[in-house]
C-alpha cells in the first residue's frame, strides 16, 4: 500500500517541481526580456508647440493627452508648459503622457473710464493690467479734460498689458449749441424745444403719410448732435395728409 502511494506521488512531485521551474524561468529571464523590449524613454516636450509635442510623443510610441490649458506669461500660446511623466522617465510603450498647454498671456476685462480724468483712467487701467494709450481731443458737452470716448467697450477681454486709446473733452465750444433730436415730435413741440435753446425752425418741407399725424417731423437737417451757433435754424420734413402739399 505504501509502495503504491509513493509511486503515485513521485510523478506529481516531479510535475510540480517542473512547473515551478518554468515559472522561475519565465519570471526571471523571459518576462524581463519581453518587457524591456517594449519600454521607451519619455522625451522632453516642455516648451514645444503642442502639435510638435504630440508628434514627438507618438514617434516614441507614447500616447499624448492634453489635460488642461492655463495662462502663463513665460510661454507663448499653445506651448507645452508641463508634462507628466517627466522627460527621461522609462515607461512602457503606449503610456499616456499628460500635457498642460499655455493659453498665452492672461486676458483682462476693460473697465469703464468715460467721465474720468486722465489720471483716474490711467490708475483704473493699471489696476487691471492695462495701459493708457493714445489721447485725442474732441469738442464735447462734458467739462474739459474728461474722457468722452474709450477705444474698447466695457467688459471686452484684452491681453494683459494692452493699450486703450481715449478721447478727452475740450469742453463745449463757446457760443455753440448741440442740435436736439426732433424726429417723431410735432412741429409745435419742436418749435418750443428750439426756442429754449435759442434756435429756430428753418425751411419746412412736407411728405405724404397716412400713418402719422400731420405736422410730425420725420427728418431734420442738421441731424442730432451737431453744433450750431445761437440763432441758427434747423430744416425739417413734416408729414401731411394732402398729397403734394408744400408750404
């Protein structure tokens, strides 16, 4: 009985020893050779354009992944500013390499600087990273030396360090009056408005209309916003319900 058991176990032990030996050979000799043949070194891509970086990584049998984008003053737009794993790392082929790309210089929002003095406007712009640009002068109803126009509207995004041009007021020209808007008003209303500004209604012409009340102003010359001298006249076009009526 004992001899029978020994005869059964001897082949089993031999098979077990052979199996263990095969595992040791695979683990210590063959597997390392196989893995080593599929490793690659991560190249340096920081500072490269994102397309160049992607191409270089793919040539090295790696998988580039753009993880995020952020603004950076040191790198131009679309340049790689960070990579993981770092260059020089030994990794398996196909390994993902995560990239952070520069969005260029940071953008800032243009503040509202109309009605400010040049000094106030300059400080306001500098507080957000912008600079006061070219300064032109125009006639305006605002007091002299106040900003009446800014190059970019409030809230527009510009690269940090950009210049914003402005126009400042020379003040209202002495003896000049800004033309009011008369379109849509009746002749009586227009005459009252002009009288209060030391202006008068000039030549009156008429156009037929069935939609508007007679003597409604539909056009004026000069147009709203122009400057006139005291006593000057404004020509108007009025509606009439009689075809061809001219006064």
